[in-house]
C-alpha cells in the first residue's frame, strides 16, 4: 500500500497495541516512538502516511485537525501551531480556498482568546507570552490542539462522538465514544442495508468515560486509548471494511438528523446560536470536500448525492483520511490515500450549513 509506514526491526513484544490496531488491515505492527519536532521518524515527511498519536502527543475534539496531525499536515505532536502552520495544513489536506481557510484559522484563534498574529522574535518576548489555563506560558501567536479543546471556545457540547464537557472542567473529553459512531448510521435515509435498531441500543451500553491518564497540558501517558477502531468494533468493521457501503452516501439531511438527535440527547442543555453554527459548519465542510454524485446503473448521475459512509465513519472514529481504489480492475484491492481534487469555498460551506439547519429545525419543531 502506498500509505504504509516504515517498520523498524523491533520484537513484536514491544509493539504498541494501540498503534497497531489503528493501522490499515494487514499492516505490520509499529513500534512506539516519539514525534519529536512534530515529525514521525517512521514515515516520509512529504508522503503523509497515517500514524496514530504517540505518548506525549496532544489532540483536540476536532476530527479535522486531529486527522491533519495524524497524517502530518500539521505537526504530528499537535504542538507549536501558528497561523501559517494551520493555514497551509488546511489548504493542502482538504483543498480549502484561501478565504475559507483565513476565516477558519482566525476564528479558531479568536475563539480561544488568542491572537493569530505572530511577529518573529518579538512574539517570543516574555511580554507577549499568553498564560494558559494551567498556568503555563505560550509564545504569542502559538497554540496547540489541547488549547483548541477549551470548552465553549470553538469546542461545543452535543458532539456527534464526544461526551459533553463535565461541569467545572476547562477542557472537553477527547475520547471517542465507541458506541456512538454506529448510531450515526441509524440517522441515514433511506435506511442503510444491514443496519438494525439493536446496534443503536447496544451502542448506548458501550459508551465509555475517560480512562487514560492526562498530563496538565493534555498529553496522554497511555497512548491513544480514546480511539474507536474498525478493527476492534464489529459494528464499525462492517461498515468501514465492506466496499459495498462506499455507495451509501451521507448528505446534509442525514447530518441534520444526526445533529437533531444529539441535541435531543443532551436536553435540557441547548447550544447557543454561535456554537450551533460551528457544529453545522464543521460537518458542512467535509460534506463538500468528499461529495460524490450517485450513479445509476447506466452510468449517469442521479439519485442521492453525498459522501461515502465508510469515509465519514473512519474520519470520525479513527481521525484518518480514507483510502481510495487505485484501479478499476475487478477484484483489485490496491488503494491510495485520498487527496483533494477540487476547491472548497466559503459560500459552499454556508449553503450546506443552511441545508443542515433546515432539517434540524424541522425535526426540533415537530
């Protein structure tokens, strides 16, 4: 496969189980390692292979940014993020236009009360340092993925795959709720072949709370135990591993139902208008980035368009980019990592967000 990591000669007994379960099927185990200077020593810096977070790495509740870190579009350790690092990463990873990227990055900084401006040498002076909630200091214009998870900054309650921030906590839980991911399938219309309501009932019993030990800066002492993995969860494996589900497309109406369900589940808590728009907007972006049109048997476009279900579930559950077929040969299993083929504009995101909002409000109004 084109996206595999280089594997050192390390005995299997020392391999990281958390890392190996998140690698592509059949991929050799990968030894635990450090992402010093934000780079992965086991991969080519320019090829963007997937590598899960290692001990000491930071992650947020945002699947888009975590995916960028896992593929090396921003620093893999989730640290030392400037306006320029995030700007270049978003454009290269997702194909966003300059205008949309500026809005997202600027809003991200301001949402956590940080300035996006960074002046060489001057911003490093103690006078311009920013004080973090834990009392540590950061240079001016520099943030990390942990800070992005500050509650009610750009982070919000009613996440599709994360618990709400506990009362009195400064940061949202980053662990992905394993059982919640299959529940998203139940919101799709027409109903997904093979899905049963029992999967949604079972998922409620598998939701977990924080189990890994965090340092004051949000880094983990036990590795990425918060990931849901398609190689360990049968419900996820079914939808992500079976190529037949690539033709199941998720659109704005489906996401609107997902958002309405999550809002209902956290009631009486209700998102304010700003955070409700952020919640819609993050999904509107990926709906545009990966959108495909349905094809009829005669090869013509028609029917419901949207993004492939396996891609969405893998992005939310494992925070990784999808693999796409390399050739059209029947029975071929060769794949390559997805790369953007079109530009995603601000106006397009606004349009899709309105479509999501319309469905959500119709459901909430009864």
